[in-house]
């Protein structure tokens, strides 16, 4: 992981979500990070994000549309989660730190 963090290459998997979040002030990167961190548990993820489960499902469908990939695909899900862990560790820690308060 340290080796991957030290490289300046940015994840092509995260780029579409980051761009969409930047342009539309959405929280899709946070949504997918929380969802994957909580083992794809819809109820826990929705509660953590303070949204309804249907809203979470809508966001996950929009994420699939934006990225062209489904989080049901194990290879994609694993790859994007690893990229989140390596590139967004600080942000992930901040999100989960806020959730505990």
C-alpha cells in the first residue's frame, strides 16, 4: 500500500466520481466508500450516511451509470475499494470520525 501511495498516478476508477462530486457538489465518493467499508450493508450504510435506504439505492445506481461499472462486479468492487483505501485514507478516516460523534 505504501508503494501505491507513493506513486502520483491517480485512480481512473475514482476519477469519474471525484469529477461528478466536484461539478455537482454530490457525495458519491463518500457514498461508495462508506458502502464498501460497511461490507455493502445497505441498512448500516444508509444509517451512517443519514439517508433513507431508497436514497442509497438511487445513489448506487447513479454511481454505476457514471462509472459504467456495477458494484456487484467483485473485481471492480475490490479494485475501487483498494483505490479508496490508498488514495483517500485521510478522507475516509475523517468521514468515519465524523460518524462517531
